[in-house]
C-alpha cells in the first residue's frame, strides 16, 4: 500500500508516532474535533494511542491515515486518509481534518483530491464515501466542490455520549470523473 502522496503544496505521509505532538495540537482543538467522532484530546498519549490504532488497521490493510504536511514549512497541518478500505466491493470511506490556523486555504481540497486520484487510478476503486454531520457546512461544501453526490441521511447513525447523531452520506464513483 502506498505510504506517500504529493500535491503542489502538500506532502501526505503515512502517519507515525513521531507525528503525535503535532497531531495532538490539532486533535485537542474543540473546533477541529467538533464534527469528528472523538472528543478533544487532553493528553499527547491519546494521540499516540490513536496513531497506533490507525497503524494496526493499516497493517491489516483495512485503512491508512496520512499526516498532511505543508511543503513550504514542513509543518503537519492535519490528517486524512481512507478510514475504511473494502477491497471486496472496491470502495473506501475517507476522512480528514485540518488545523484551525490553516482553514480556508484550500488544503483539504488539495489533500482529498490526491486521495481520490490515487483511489480511482492506482487502487482501481469504484466508490469513495464520506459520512458528514449535517451541520458541518464547510465539509459539505468541500465534498460538493469535489463533485460528491449527496445520497441521504443515515438517521441516528453514530453514538456521541448519550445521544445518537445523524450523518449525511456522500459518494463519488470512478465513473463520475
């Protein structure tokens, strides 16, 4: 499985424990994690544990998560990847997060575009999915900009504490290119 992707301004590298301090800074921001299925981290060991979980999934060929690195500064500014790989059905689910200080600069669009290109051209996947909180307007705008199709709302799909949240399902097919 590929461990690096390059774009005009970004370097996507398979995340590792050396990234923990930078990712902790991102994942401890309540604004960044607001629509993620995690609560803001309070200790760097949580980031290490998350990276280890993601690495285990990668070793099993079930997922891969990349640290997003701005080439100009060599700074980790977020993460993205295939949260779930289903080779039997030639599909994957994507996820992404960007540090608040880098919002609005087109980095998420650039990173996700590279994931899509790799998924369709190299991995020969047929379908890419993204599940998004209906209130996460910026993420929805990103997916629509990348020509994802809204498929509907998954009612009470994900548990957050004592409540169940709806998620909107978006997809893009290889034939949509």
